[in-house]
């Protein structure tokens, strides 16, 4: 590894102040569409500094991996952290992977500034920039075909903000990951998995990623690998989806995960959260590991309870013994996909059509149909070609699949009441999930009780504790605990009037389900 020469233009600036200028400059130089295609978003200085603060600096000789270095903000933050430590290492070796030639140029400027700071602190900095695809190179390192990486691991620390985009089953990235024993559907999880596989025993990982790996069947193999290899130490949640990368207009919900490569039990996890652009100004609490990953959960969902959620409320929810199977209820995604059924959609209903229900038809826990002034159709032609898209017009509970930007609730449910919309069949658009019994409706009291339960603060907070998606998947709804049928029916029977305020819903749910 070569030692880098100092930069005259940045050496007199605090490192991250100068690097933040580089980030803004790089953002102007990069093609926006190409960045979106690559899932490439540069780390702001406050987040980089907070990530670096999570490392424990104890060794005299540290080798650092940044698997998707970008303009180098995470490396600069780590260098600041090292140089400000009371006992800092004598030597720091950095291996930085970056494929984009524009960013490689900016990365070298950042490393020059890091060299100057290390020289002042008496730390020898060696750095190597590798302009290659980390997935291919990292997989080769894991299998011993690149650098001759030792089987015990090559790095003491790994810090990364990996790109995120879906990867296809037979893509080169997927095949390379599979060769290294990693099975995942998204690039970011592949980066993280290869990074911790390349750590030495006891090595530390800090990663900024979407929260989607915490739940769902697609990330189950990744969770099994991660939790079986790493000891989870810290999790930071950004409560505002629009602030982590506000300059890039990114609405993914992100988390920072800190873990170490050791198996010394499952100790408490420090959970922190922030609702601003600077995560250091948030709050934190220590949580038992069993509250994060339930020991009886074969899916290994990672629960991150909102700080505002009382722990006793979540425990009551987790103590529910009902399931959709025990209730004899199924939940499915709406059958009408707009672009596929376009020829049969109508803005105004007539005697040849059936009602078509969208999220825009939700109103105060029920359905208002038809609805003038919305941009969506109100009806679908009822004919042999659409018969498989429609269901009998009976009582259903419908749930929005997507929450709007910073909507206060993640789960929003309504009752479809056939008495208010006379018809024989109805269509539910694909942006809805609907609860049913073998394709037909539910008993009215059971449906009302179920909708109130889904609309309760308790259910929303439990759902948020493991789901970072803006999407409410039918799979996730199937995994939730539910009250037994007679309690739901009792709840529905005592709450037949609409609309109800959130406070009224929460009181009814608590009085009837958790007496």
C-alpha cells in the first residue's frame, strides 16, 4: 500500500468540512439517472461522523475496509475518529473500493486530506484505491482468489454505505455472491455480507443501509447469516425517511447497524433514533437482545421498537395467541393491476361495471364510493375477461399497501361494507391488501373488530418495530399476532359507529382486547 501525498487545498481544513465540499461537488458532476440506476447515494458528513463514533479504537495497527467508498466521507470520518482517540494506532491501512471514475478522483482528494491529518497525529496512513466491482472482488477474496486473503479475515474494521438495488436471480452479482455463500436479493445486503465475511475474528462492522433486511422472507437467508456470524451491538433508526439523504430526494427508511464478529453471547443492544439530519442529536436506550430478535421466531425478524412505544404495550401485543390461520382468515393483495386491466377501467360507473376500490376511496375507517375528483377510475367492466379479478360483494377489511411520505400511520385499514355499495361483485386494486375467508367476505362484527385492531396505535407500533418498508406486505400481515375471534367480534359489536378518533380506537382496543 502506498502512502499518499498531502493536499495543499484541503490540508488546513477540518477533514470532514473539506470532504463535505467534495460531496457537493461530486453530486453536481455525477449523472442523476446513472446514480439512481447504481443505487449510489453519498454520505453526508454528520452521518459519517456518527458512524465512525461507533467503533472501538484499541489496536495499534488497524486495517479498514470501505466497500463502496464514494467520495470518501466514511474514511475521512474514521480517520478523524482515529486521530482524536486518546490512544490512537501507530498505523492505519485503508482499502477502498470504488467503481465510478468521477468518484475515484474525488476519493483521492479526500485521502490526501486524510494523509495530512494522520501526519499531524503521528499515525502512518497507507491506502489503496481499487477501481473494481466489490461484489466480484469481495467474493473472490472470500473464496481465496483475490489478494490471497487469509481464511481468518483480512480487516479489523469495515465501514460502508453500500449501493442498493435489486439483483436478479441469474445476474453476475447474484452468482458471485452465491459462490461466497451469500444469498440475497439486494446489492446492499451482498456488500454487507461480504464485508463481515472479510473481517478478522473480533472485527467491527458499521453499515448504513435500508431497513428492509429486518423482515420479510426475501432477506431471511441474509438475516440468518448475519445474526449467526455477527454480534449485534447497536442500531440507529432515522425516524424521518426524507432526511438521511435529503439532498438526493431519497425516501428509503435507513438504519445504521453496528456489530462485531464474535460469539460471546447475546448481550443488550443499544438502540438510538433521531428525527433530524444529525443522528448525534437523537436519543438512545439499551434493549435486551430477545426484544430485538425473538428466540421463538424462525424468521429471525429484527424488531426495533419506536422509543415512544411503551414496552408493556408491545409485550401485550406480542402476547396475543391468535393467528390468521386460527381465525380462518386469509390476506391477499388486490387482484386488479391497473396497467394490465387498463382497457376495462372506467372513471364513471354504469350498468356494465363493478366498483373498483383504490386507497383514494378510504374515508374515516370505511369506503366512500364512487368518489369524484380523484385521478383514479371508479369502476371496472364486469365481463368474462375480468371475472378472475373480482370478488363477491361482501364484507372485507382492506389495508393500504403503501404509506405516504411521513404519514403518521404505517398501517391504515377500512371496512368495505356491501350495504353501502349495492352490487354483486367488487374489485380491489393492487395497492390494497384485503382480508377474506377463502375468497369471500367476513362476518360484519369480526370485520369491524379486525379493522379497529389494525388501526390501533398498538398494532402500528408493533408493525413498525420490525418493518422499515413504506410498503405493507401481505406476508408481513400474516406474520403478525392477532386476538382470538370472539374478542375481535366483541370489539366489532361495541364499535358499530363511525367515524372514531384515534384516541377512541385505542381505548376500545385496550378495554376489549387487553382487559
